[in-house]
C-alpha cells in the first residue's frame, strides 16, 4: 500500500504496522518528547484508518499496562507484537489484553564483523509463542 497522506495529531511515530484483516494501521508512538531511551511510560499505539483518520490515538496499552518507547511492531493473526526499550509486548487486538516479555540480563558478546573483536552488550528475549497459545 502506498499513500502520500500525512497523518497529524500524534507525537513521534517510530513505526507503523498494517493489519491486513482489520484493514487498519497501528502506529508506535513515543509521545510528545523524542527521547528514545527514556522509560517515561508515555508510549502508546495509535489505531489509524486507511484514509489516515486517527480512530484511537491511545488504542494500546490498556489501563494498568505501561509502554515506554514502542518501536517496531508486527501483526500476526489477532496479535500485535511491539518492541519496547527492554521488552517485547504481545497484545490481543480484540480484548486489548497484553503480556510483557522482559529481556534477559545484559551480556557481553564478541562482534566478529568488525574484525577488531569489539565487545557489545546484548539482551535476549524469548518471544516464541504458538499462534494458538493462550498467553493472557
């Protein structure tokens, strides 16, 4: 899908996922401040129609759940997967229930690509989940 439509009324949108079945977009919004590493709890997911109308500027997270700086998102089936600073969220698009999968501890790894043996920090997140698995 290609469009030249500009949607206004959101903060800093990092990524947009298209829901083929629902025929809507889900935009990962940092909020008003562009501070991608801040754990400020102001992140949200907006639901947008195909013609660019904001259907719900704060569709997710549901009450009691906190997103900081939602980055990439992908829709698979009836689930929206969203990466945050140190976690991955999986949301049910019908019920809006979400489950946070936290990252493991940081660990040093060797970066063989640069040839210099540079050390990098890495976190692992196990986000394997069967499509039919009840996570909520």
